[in-house]
C-alpha cells in the first residue's frame, strides 16, 4: 500500500539535517533523485497529509532532490526542493520501517533537526551549547552560555 505523505517540516539547512539524520543512524544522500517507497500509487490513503493533497502529484512519488536512507528501512525519505528550502516526503506504510526508526510523522527526525538547527544558530552567535537528554521522556534540552 502507498501512504506517501508530506511531513510538516520545512528544511532550510542541509548540514543540520545531515547531523540530525546521523544521530538516528541514517544518511543524507545529496543529489539522490529518487526515494524508495511502495512503488505504485494505490489511491488508498487520503488523510490531509497525503502528498497528493499537499500539491505533489502521484506521478512524482518517489522523485526527490536528496534523500535520507537508513539501513533498517526498506523505504527512504525524500527531500523535494521548494522556493525556501525542502519539503520532506515519505511513504509511512508500516512495512517500510520509517515509522519504527523516525517516529510517526517523523517526530524523531523533526526533534533532532530542531535541536541541530538551534545549536548551530546559537554557536554561530558565539554561544556555548550543552545538550541534555532525558532518557525517560525523550526530551532534549539545550543549555546555552555566552562563550
């Protein structure tokens, strides 16, 4: 089944995304023009986040500008260029393994990308950044001090 969705994340910094992906055991592959998905649109998913409802034609499923791959997943995450950055597109059908690694809605990827973006921004402004992870809740807190 095909459940190709647009994830609510606009990527503006590929270096931060690369670091976020690596933290999750994944690899950002620059200039990979396709991403693995079910391979055929079945018209069996119509939620609001369905890619075709977000302006991506079903004929363009599997096409991207860059991709994120993970050794434990049979599907990939595609990055599709927009005017301001990249849209994140993926097939979240359970057999692809993406949800197990990245979370439903790619929540783990979004969290790591946000942490990496914030830390990079603060460091560029001359701050020292320390990351504190709560293993029980999964929350991450950044503590910033002027360097």
